[in-house]
C-alpha cells in the first residue's frame, strides 16, 4: 500500500494531539483511585474501564478496516475434489480473469450408473426400473 506523505504528516500531527489528549484524560483518573474523597466499588471500576475499552476497540476497528480491504479483494472459490483456493481479484478493473482449479474428479457417467442398477437389481423383486 502506497502512503501519501502529505496526508501522513497531517495524520501524524492530528493523531498525536488527540492521543495525547486521551492519555491525559486517562491519567487524571488515577488520582481518583488514591483519594479519600471518592468511594467506589469494584463493579464501578469494571464498568468504567469496560466502557473505555469498548470505545478503544471500536476506534481501532475503524482504523483496521483500511488494511482489511486487501483481504476482501481476495475471494475464495470452492470446487469439489479440491481444496478451497484463493483467487486474487484485480481491483483496478483492468482484468476480471480468475483461475478455476482443474478438477480431476472421477464421476460415473449415466450409462455406467444404469448398468450398475440393472446388474444389481433382483429381477424377482423389481418389475419396473425407471432411470
């Protein structure tokens, strides 16, 4: 993935400021844990940190979507007799060719199946055989 340097510099500047602000806000929570002014339960602390963790997870997932686009561009094909194989798709729409695996599956033709059914049929038990 090619990175636009101008956009990267802008990202680094703004993300740096925002991350520092978030870290500062988290750091000012710490004195509350040591103060006799506040009283809280373990459940209160768990709820507070769970909410912060969920927000972090959501924000991180948004950033990771940019990198997941690569894996979405690669689709997998299933074919009997072979393993599932990834087939790369070209995102610039210059070519839509995909490779389909060559299957060497042994399949009985209809004549062979009919012969087997007739050969295995007990003529005394079956009067009509429909194929």
